[in-house]
C-alpha cells in the first residue's frame, strides 16, 4: 500500500512537470536542442503575399517559407512554421513558442535592442498605394490631411506616423484590412511593403495603383532571442552559403522581391 502511494505521488509529480513543460511551449532553442528534435520551429505571420501566406489548400507558402525550408535544410534539420498574428509574434518568440521568426522582419535599432538578427538576407522598401481613380496622391508628399492605413507594429506604421501633416494614421491587425478599407473609401492611402503592393495591384488592377517612388529601404533578417549565440552562428553560416552560391538571388528573381 505504501509503495502504491509512493508510485502515485511520483507519477503525479511527473505529470505536473510534463504539463508545466508543455504550457511554456518549447523547452528552449539552443542549437543542440533544435538538432536533437530535428526541427527548426519558425514563427511567421502568413498574411503577407508574396512573402508568407496561406494558399487555397490551407498550406503556408511564399518566398519566406521557401527561404525558411532551405535554411533549415542547410542546418541539417526540417522547418516547421507556426502561423502567428503579427501583433503577438514577438511575445510568442519571447515565451519560446518557436525558435526564430522569419516573417519579412526589417532590422531596426529598436528591434535590435531586444533581439538578435541574422545576417541580412534581403532588403525591402515601402510605397504608397491609392485607389485607381485617385488623381491627387502621387507620392508620400501628398498625404497631408489624408487618412493613411498601415499594419500595426510595422515599419510602415512608424513611417506613416512620421510624415508631417498626415491627417490620421489608422493601424490594423493585418495588412489586408487597409486594402479593404481603401477599397471602401474609408481611408485615402496605404503605406506598405512595395512587393506586397505589387502583388495586390497585379491582382486588383481595376481597384488599386502605386503612387510615387519606393522609400524607406531596410534590410531584413531572421529574428533570434538574445543570447542564442550558437544558433545565430549556425543561421548566419547557412545564410552566407545561400548568398554565396546564388540561392537567395534565384529566390528573389522567382518572386520578384
């Protein structure tokens, strides 16, 4: 009887420990742990074509997904993508829901204070999008007094907030919402990644057009928690090999990014 009670207590303690482990997501994200499980878990906000989005078969696809799969392959593991809303993606990395973020993340001084970034593997730029019939807004210099839509927490939002004379900056959880609001004439313009803008303009040429030249050029990289030195080194090594052998150039040519 005593032995049975001891076994029960031990089992309960073990069960509680397992549940506590599960509740915090991944146990950690050191390179050894990632290689041990054979999977690099990647957070991404899959609402951003052509970079990362969900196709008609509910599969996460896009340029960043191709990149993440190749990165993991060169690190000797497989990639697993976790679709996470942009406004929660950094907190999810903090709590180890995944190992890294690959989601068209621009490298900024503020972000670099809180996170490490890999070697940059591509750059990006912003552009203004307006309705096809708009004859007033021809560049970001014409946004004075206008309502401008952006995705919350992005470099687009910061840029819009810094334009002198903008009437109102309206921030949305996803970048798709501003396009809907622009179509319904609830806002006057959008500031968004230029490749994303091109995708939407090509898809809906009767509704939207870009206005003016590209601006706010930024480099982008893989986001890594501070202190993950070995992981960063392994990711940097893999990215450098992808740059050296032309793999990333081929990717950018394929997606026109």
